[in-house]
C-alpha cells in the first residue's frame, strides 16, 4: 500500500485520529488567533513527537511555542492587573 505523504502522512496520525482534527477542536475556544496559533503549534509538536526522527527536537519546538504562549498570557494578566488597579477595583 502506498502512503499518501501529502494528505495523510503517518506522523500526522494519532491513533485513529488525524492530528489536524484534534488541533482544530482544541483551539476552537482560544481567545484570539495569536494564542490559538501558539497553542496549535504546541499541540502539533507534542502529538507527533514519536512519529518523526527527533523526539527531542519536537519537544524543544513545543517548548519554544509554549514559552511564547505563556509570555502572551502573562502580558494579558499584567494588563488586567494594571487596569483593575487604575479603576480602583484592585484588592
């Protein structure tokens, strides 16, 4: 049987699911496209970690995107904290 490396490469399968199907569902609730795309990348590299040549490289790529996502979330939290304090709503 010939593998379809364009439409269904083996490293994009996770059990009986296509990785893209999992990713699309997972990021549906993301608050904005940037955070959703970062989450998508993290999950993509983790879901296919064992299906490609270098698990370590995939783990490091996932970590890079996760660190960037965390940075964005921390920026959001700092923004909320500043505006809460400036409005007199701070605890």
